């Protein structure tokens, strides 16, 4: 069984805040919702971004 990561918990918080209908309208019917990604850039602090699931 996979352990929950902080980003997983953050996604649950976003879905809970928006509600299932509002969360599902983002992206496609096959892959609704968003995903949180950590972007590491040379010489800069890591950044967390939220993108539609199909782009993640």
C-alpha cells in the first residue's frame, strides 16, 4: 500500500473545498480535476504548481 504524501493531502483539501462538481469541471471527462506538481528550477526554490490532470 502506498503512503499518503503531503501533495496527496493537499489535493484532497482542494477537492473538499471546491466540492466534487466544481473540481470535476476542470480538464476532461476521462481525467477530471487537477494535480499538484513540484517544479525544481536551477538556482531557485522549488515551486508547487497546480495543473489540469491531463497536463500532469
